[in-house]
C-alpha cells in the first residue's frame, strides 16, 4: 500500500514538473497575459508582464478610398472583353444594378461565393495616357503586421504596381515593395525576391517580378508582400524560434517599425496586357479588378494591452499597466512618477511591463518575480541565446542596439552606456542585467554564501521531501 502511494506521489511530482516546463514555450508566441496575482514577502501582489493582442483579420476594421474617386466601373455602364480573347466581350459593369455593380467594398467581403465578387476599375479608354489608380486602406490606428499581405486579382495581375505604407495616418508614404514584369525597365531596379534578403538587408526595398506575369499564368491571381519569410530570417524557416525574433524586435527599433503601419496604399500603374504591345482597337480588355485583400495583424498597444476593441467605427487598445491612449502610449493622470516607456519582450518569455507608477511613489527596481514565487523568472524559464548578428538598421552596420536610455531597457538598476550595452550593478549580470550574478557562481543562488533564497519553490520542495521519505520507508 505504501509502495503504491509512493508511485502515485512520484507520478504527481512528475506531472507538476512537466506542466511547469511546458508552460513557457507556448508563452513565447503570445504574450497574452498582462498581470497575475502572486504571493510574495509582502503578501498577495500583482506580477506585471508585457502583453499584446492576438493577431486577427484586420480587414474587418478598415476604410477604403480610391483615387481618382470616379475610377470604379459602371457609371456609365460598360462592356468588357476578356484579356486572352478580345472577341469575348460579355462582361458588363453597371453601377445602378446590384448584380452588375463592382464597388470597392467587394474587395473585403466574404470569399467563396459563386460567381466571385470583386471591385473593378474603368477600362483603359484613354490610352496611351497611363491608367493610374490608388487604393488606400486606413485603420485610424497603429497596426503591427503578423502575416503576409495578399491581394487577389480577378483580372490579370498588374504589370506594374507599388505597395506603400504610412506610419503617420497617410501624411507621408514610403514604399514597401515594387512589382513589375520588368523591374529594370519600370523602376530601374534589379529584380530580387524575398529569398535574396538576409538579416542585414531585411529593410531593403526590393522590386520583384514574381507576381507580374502575363495572362499565360492566368490562374496565378495572388500578389503577396511576404511578412513571414522576413520573420523567418530570425525565427527560422518554420518560425520555431519566436524568442529570437522577439529579441530582435525589442532591441532593434527600426525592425519593429518596418512591420508597423497605420495605412496601406496600392498604387496600380499599368494593367495586365498579356503582350508587349497594347491592342488599341480593344482597350476594353485592359482594366484592374481585385476580388480579395487579406491583412493579418494586431493593434499596436506598446505591450501594455492584450485586447483591442472596435467601438464607434474606431479601434482602441484596452490599456493595462496604468497606461492610456489609443496605443497605450502615455501614462494615466497621476501615474507619471517616471517617464512612460513601452513594454519589453525581454527577458523571454514574459517580458518587462514597464508599468506607469503613481506620482507619489518613487520607482523601485527589483528582480522579476514569477507566478511560482521564484526570485527571478529566468531561473525557471528556458535560457534563450539572442542573435548577436549586426543590426538590420541600414544606417547602423556594427551591431544591434541592446539598450536605450529613453526606453529604459536595462533592468535591476542597470545603466545604458552609449545606447549599446548595459552597465550592471555588482549583484546582476546578463545582456540587460536580467540575471542575478550568483547564478554563475559555485553553488548557484541557493548556495550558503550567495545571500539568495533557495531556488526551489517552498511548496514543491515540501512535496519532494515528503515523496522521498515515503519512498525510503517503502523500500526499507
């Protein structure tokens, strides 16, 4: 009976250990908890963590505009011919008839209908004047991209187009990627693919010919901006090492900005022609038509919120950590005891919350505390080796920035030196002063001379001792 009880206790202990170990890898990709209650020497307190919303389909929350505004077909009604067969002219566009209208909102409706729904432009009636259309997508909110941007064309894919982004709500624009059948001719750029990029060149703007082929490839309808392939430069081909990616996003500011937008603009510069020459006798063959646009992302909340709400046609973060604003970009009134700072992904896996503190309380720097009451999270979390490759910031070819005086990257009283490294107090070490120095000493932080509390959680230690005693009694 005693032996059976010992086996049961041993199985329970094994299960507890496995559960504790399996918690952390799942947390690397989410950061979905902003705070939890823990027991400490001061009693029941809050443990604050960096947090962010889950990725979602952001096309549910956008507004779309066209330039010129009268570029949509159907007013007046028009008949179109097929690109591959100029004598097949049985497609009609009529804005006054619902079944024959192709307004811009059909770029974002539910796919899978038969026949397919799509937006369509007027035809190239004014050739040789260029047929130019700007499709602008706006959120009135800062968005962080988490997956590829995918455009699905109902017509042939454009022979020339540019995808642009804005970080200031459309006041200024910068190119994301150029697309052309001939990059040298269209944009005087050498053709490249995302597979040609490296960690050092990830921020380079490229022109690709992969998505601009003629009507011979008429079943290839997608045009992509490859987000995940860029993530993979740090996280591995299957994104299995998200800890490495988060470390780079945290320490290299321009890398994080690269995947951040408030608006997207699709500049359609030349429609598919399927040939080297335009058939001026059949200009109704040439137009743009988009059936679907997919944008996956999350609200940018500066790691101070794990949810974002859509209210009164506007997105906003539900801010934690005593922060406020649409992006949690400032401290609440009376919580400005120190300058506001974004949360940090480091140390993996729970990050640093950098909470806003009351005006009448001076900031106290202390080691991170996990939900098990351990003196430092890194004692129970797997160790993560962050890349030491040079920064992907084009203007900085030496190495990635480790710290930032304004963003308070250094922990436990560390001081940022030249925005490059953390100078740590004598009791701490590590890239961001995140680890007690006693971890590297003989006997560890639980040694008799370390001055640190034993690392084993008290309740689990008691269970282990009880199990050992029962095993000894059963065996003897």
